[in-house]
């Protein structure tokens, strides 16, 4: 299932806690849950079962949306986990590139193109296998370990907050019910978009 957009349910917190995915996260993390104002409330970082809460979603736009929904929940109800440096975002690859027995992974279109050039070397006609991952489910367990889960080789982004009020406002704008405000934000920042998946 899909996690609920908690920003649109701030007036109905009971519905938030009826969502199966949210219930599962609360149980898995083991640290309780705060109130919807980001205050600690009953959430206790010292009781976290894991030092790192790693959000691992598909590398496409659907995965980005699910990741944003999860971050919205964490910001609203488990903010101390973010502020305490416990929340990370896994970086799964978008592509596997192969030439003979050589396998490489790319995390963007630009990196894919660079690896293809590198693998071709002096032979521009060299056949390079390109597999685009539509989701984590397309990887076998060994590939998932090698690319995304192995602590020795994985890449993760640590979620940090520079300005709490601005972060709060951003979640309200992007995930809230005020469509005209979201539209105005998108129109203001549309020229800054460097990666658009339609």
C-alpha cells in the first residue's frame, strides 16, 4: 500500500494513525510518535530501534513521491529523528550497464552516458547492455545488496534541516490542500527544474 499524505489530514489525526503503512513504521521504529506540530510529545529518539532510518524507494518519480510522503510523516510526527540526524535516503541506481563480464551502475542519465562512453573506449560500435530499473523489485537480492544496502559501497543522503520554519512552510505548500499556493510555487520555480520525468 501507499503511505497517507499526512499534511492533508492534519485536521483528522485519527485517520493518520489508521493508515497501515504508518502503523507499521511506528511499530518498526519503536520510539512512539509525537504530535502533529513537530513537537517531541511521546516520541523518544533514545528508544529508536535503529540508529539510521533509511528511506529506500524506487529511483523514479513515483519513488520520489513516496519518499516525500514518508518525509512529511516523519517531519510532522517524528521530527526529532530528522533533527537528530537519524534519517537517511538510500540512492538506488537507475541503470545497470554491462559489457562482457563488466557490470556498472548509473544513478542518473548523465552518469549512464559517461559510463557507456567509458565502456566503449576506443570502439564506438561496442555493444553495451543497458537495463533501466523501473523499481527496486526488478533487482535480484545480490544487486540490491551491491548497489543500495551494502554499508561498504552504498550511497545515502542524510536528511538535515537548516531552517525549521521554512521546512514547515515547504511541506505545507507542496503537500497541503492549498492548490493555488502550490501552483504559484511551481510556476515561480519551474525554470529551475533540471530533471523532469513526464
